């Protein structure tokens, strides 16, 4: 994470080290015994730029420690919520997850950089207090050319101290600029999702939620863009009525995009640093954080990794996947699509097979494979616990699920297994459970296979997904 953000932050540091901020004070190059007194500094109006650096270090360290605890909490929260989301809500949920993580990582990166930079500043101040005259070039052993280069290019300690101090003072404003943008995006996405959901159910029978959301998001992006373009090209040539219309649109865009919160940070950076430079740093940092968050998600889903094993590969027949066994999973780990049994070594009389109900796939699969089966619950917001359903309605659904999964033991179909609805006590994942008798099984290896339910948009020519293979031993 830090390596991802190092480049934009180092560029930011170099910008704040240049004379774009003439109002910021610098340290005096004079030694302490020749420097101005506190009274003279107060009379000159030059403030002490870092009178509370000890408190800054303490706060940065404490906040940084707290920030490092947030990503695991986010992992657990979204892992618990995601399995219950429908296809429409999943896209919104993923969007919110990415941007919430981006906020956390932007703050974490800024506090890490501030802590390191402020500690570096403390070291420089201490070094300058010990050697106030700086480099003694008569003791610098080098050739004449090397000496000339170093004397021309080596920056004095007071100048580096001033630059580092200015950088520490500005880093948080840039970080919070990113945080405010991410937070505003999450807020707008949440509001538009609720509005789209309400409009779709009120006027379109629950359909076209994605389309309504995209229309609202498009208006939010297009109106400010067109307004800015018209103002730049035709603002001076518009009549009083046209200018009033454009002004109202500018006010609408200003309020609708939270510029009252973002611009107090962004506009000073934009006008002091330079538009091209600050925009390059801004977009590089913005997309760098988003790229890291997305790459991290793919890595957690086992879709992105670095391989160095030439002769090792997963095999459903000649491999053992720890995720298939409850006894080998870490507490709190959530696997919304993977069936499981209690252990790889069965010592009891039954093998307890749990198959999660993956709503986004199973809803469509049951409706397609068993059209006579009716839904047991209404989709949408529910207050209170699940209401009990009559056996006459539950049995057809369980029988349909049994046919979809086609469970086998050692290659033999087991249509005799009885399934029941079950909610996992540790993860809250809902599904079905069945108990396979094990007393009659011989000692040694046995294999359970569970057919996977195909995706809702799979065509008839699409190959069926490979079944889950769960080996166990008696």
C-alpha cells in the first residue's frame, strides 16, 4: 500500500518544497546564538510553524494504530452483508465497499507519511542544533569537480527543515481532499440507489433500478460539465437572462457537488501549485488508491496472486481444500458459496453437509428449474425474524434444491437424503443441511460431490461448472 502511494506523495512533497507558497515561513539559516529572540519573532509576525510537533507525533501514532484495525472489521462486515444482496444491490454494495476502503487507505497513507516526515523533521532539527554552521567543506574529501557539484546542489539544513515542515503542514489537507471526494461519492451513490429503488418499485414493478440510477448519476456529472463549458466559451457574450440561467446552474452544481466542503481545500492548491501539476498529482493519487483497493479485493477472492510454484496446482480429485471443512476454517471466515462438512476425519455416526444458499444464483435457478415452486418469502426490506412457512410449501423447495445439487457419496447418488433449512450460527449464512450416515462406510477415504448451480445468464451451450468434491476419511 505504501509503495503504491509513495510516488504521488513524493511528488507532492517536491511541489510544496518549491516557492509556490511564499507565505509560509522558513527557518533561519543563522546559528541559534545569532538568531532572533522570541520577542523579535513575535514582533515580526512570523509564527512558529510547528509549536506542537510532539502532540502531532503522538496523535499520528495513535490514529494510525486505530486505522490499522479498521480493514479487518470492514472485511468482516462486507463479507457478512454481501451474500444476502441481490444482483442489483450487489453492484451498489461493491461500489460503496471500494470507496469506504479508499477512505481508510487514504487516511492511513497520509498519517504514515506525516509520521515519517515529522520524525525526519525532528531529526533534522536536532542535527541543525548540534551543527548550526552546517557542512565544513574544508573537511569534505573529494576532487575539485565533486566538491563543486556538492556545493552547488547540496541543500542546507535550514532549507530542508523548512520544506519538510511545510510538507507536514499540507499533507493532511491533500489527504482529506481525497477523503471528502470518496465520502461524497459514497453518499451520492447511497442516496441515488434509494431513490432508484423507490422509483423502480413505485412505477416500474421493481425493474429498471440500474437504469434509473445511471440516469441520476449521469445528470450529476453532465450538468456541471455543460455549465462550465458554456460559461467559459459564451459567458461574456450571454445576455442578462442567459447569465442568470448559467449562474443558477453554477449555484446548483456548486451545491450539488459539495463544493462548499471540497473547494476550500482544492482551490488554494489549484491556484497556488498550478492546475496541471495539482491535477496530475490528484488523479494519480485518486486512481492509485482505487487501483490498490480493487487489486486487494481480487487478491482476497483468489483471483489475483503471484505464483512461484512450477509443479503445484489445485486439483478437485487429488487435492484437499481446507475451506471445505468447518474445523479448519478460521473463526469468522465467510464462504458464501462453498459447501462444507464438519471435518476431514469423521469419527461420529453422521457427516453433516451444509450447502449455502447463494441468493443471486439460486433464486433464478429454482424459478427456472422448478417453475411450479412458489417463493417462500417476499423480497425486500423485512422487519423482524423470518416467518415460519408451512411444510407443504417448504418440501417442494427442498426437493428442488436436492435435484439441483445431485449429491453423491463415492459416486453413488443419494436421493434418500433429507434436507432442512439451516442458518450457520457462526457466519449467518443461510442454506440447507443434511446428515449422511457414516457407520456403514468402510475405513479409508470417501468422497462427497455436490453439483454447482449454473449462473442465471448461462446459455444451454455453456459447460456446466465442475462439482464440489469433498474428500473425507473414516
